[in-house]
């Protein structure tokens, strides 16, 4: 959204210069000028709620998964898969709940054992303890690597979603401004933040742009939601 409004401001700067050039040539009186308050639109625009909520839910799901892996850091890859399978069940049996607790206990015991072995001077470790230390260290390294991969995946996915969100707002905002300008017969639409003086009358289109942008975004949300529902029905 900020990027979209930045584009509007930059375009306004260019058009302001054009307007100044035309005014110096006594052509300004032929132009019909519109202005909008981009800061107000950024604060009040509606229709992004569903898109932003989906973004936040997706990010929260990643963070919960990362936090879960950190809490069960000393599980092997297969044990971690088993834990996620159990936690993914909407209803769990008593034995499944017990298995989750066993996995939790295994992780805690291994963590305590790893810490103890790491704090023991190397010359005090037996051959069996050194082997065990290597095994536990490997489990820890693999888990940490998996956490980093999850974080990178989250960042990449969130960046992609954010780009899609910005692109949607960019496109809708440009369409809306063009539509309002056509309806009101405007030659130029400028941002108030870059306009210090306009000779003659001008038209404030902030409310019209805000209303149309909200409607366009809400329509886009409904289309996206319907599309996802159709995909879900087709898979079923």
C-alpha cells in the first residue's frame, strides 16, 4: 500500500512540473485539476482486511511450527514427523497423547544429556560417552538446520505474498484514479502533499478514490475467496 501511494506521489511531482510548464504558457486555465490525500487513503482504506488476515495467519502458522521445533529440538527427523502427525489430528486418543508426552520427555532428556556431556572435560569422557556426544550433537545440528530452513521458507513465502498484495493495491489504485478522473473529466490528479498552489479551482477526489478502492479490493477478496472454495471442492 505504501509503495502504491509512493508511486502516486512521484507521478504527482512529475505532473506538478508539467502543470507549472503549462501555466507559464498560459495553458493552465484549460486544465481541470483533481487532488487527493494519499495519507488519508492509506489510513482509511478498507478491503485489505481479508488479505491481511490471510497473510498474518500464514505467518503465524510458520512461527508456531518453528517454535514447536525449537521446543522439541532433540528429536530425530523421524520422531519429528511422528510428532507433527500426532499433533495434526483433530481428536487424539489417550495413547496418542501419551506418545506426545513421551516424545517431549525424550527431547528434554537428550537435551540435558547433551548439556552434561558438553560440560564434561574431553579427557574425562569415556569412549562410549564421546560416541554419544557425537550422536546428540548431530541430532541438534540437524534440528537447527531444519529450523533455519523453516525460517528461510517463511521469509520467502511472506515476501512473495507481500509482493502480491502490493501489486494488487498498485493495480487497483491506478485503475480507480483513472476511473474517477474520467468520470469527473479531470486532466490531472495530484497528491495534496506535493501541491502548494493551483491557480483556479480544483476538485478533491479523495473520498471518491477511497470509496472506489475499497469496493475494488473487497470485490477482489470475494473473487479470491470463491476461487479457493472452488479449488477445495474440486480436490474433494
